[in-house]
């Protein structure tokens, strides 16, 4: 007879919750041609995700509007693995419109990526701060960000942004 307890891996993998929807990086290959270094770097730190039940529950406090399951938010990829309470301020945003993606990312960059994120590499944080100081942050603009979000499959629904999987 075989000793099954030699395979602890099999047991632990079974206990993992079903895979949540994959996160999609906000950065696009064509960013280099359209955006400032700061924006390019910011976009590489952020990812798009669909709210899961636990996101919905934890986001009710302090929000005017309830987040609904499957609603698309933007989160910092560095601390995405942490429970929401342990992430720094501004780690997740739920823009209501495609045009709002740009502003949400700017807010996240200055409050979270450059300041409160505990998980981001210190070197990267310094680089983001340095690029932010150069103030060439206006280039690229909201329209490019909105188009980029649309290219990734985002669309505006009544309750916020949603992700269409048949892109």
C-alpha cells in the first residue's frame, strides 16, 4: 500500500479556493509611444481585476456606492495578494467611467505607489517619485487611457466598469 502522506502538495492544492478572474496589466505595448516615463511606469504597477465576493464585502465601508461582484477595479499589483485591510491607503479604485481610469491611476500613483504601499520595491518607489517630480505627467492624456482600457475589454455598465471577455 502506498503512503499518501508523502505528498503534502496534493492536499494543499485542493484547499485553494477556485481561481478568481485573472488580473490584467494596465500597461500596453504601445504606451512607450504615447506616454511619459512616469505614466508608463505607473501603468506597469497597476492591474485591472473583477471584484470578487470578498472585495464586495470589504469595500462597503467608507464608500458611497456599493461595489458589485464582477465590477472592474484597478489595484496595485504589489500588494494584491494581501488582505484588503493590510494594503496601504489607495490600493484599489473602482472608476465609474472609462474616462475615470486615468484619474484613478493618478490618485493611486501619488497616494499609494509613491507613499503608502508597503510591498513595492523601495528602488521603484524612489524612481516613481523622481519621475513624478519631473512633471511631464500630462502627456498621454485621459483619452489614451480610456482607449487603452477599452482595448483591454472594459466597458461602462450601469454600476461601473465591466470586463467583456469576448474581445
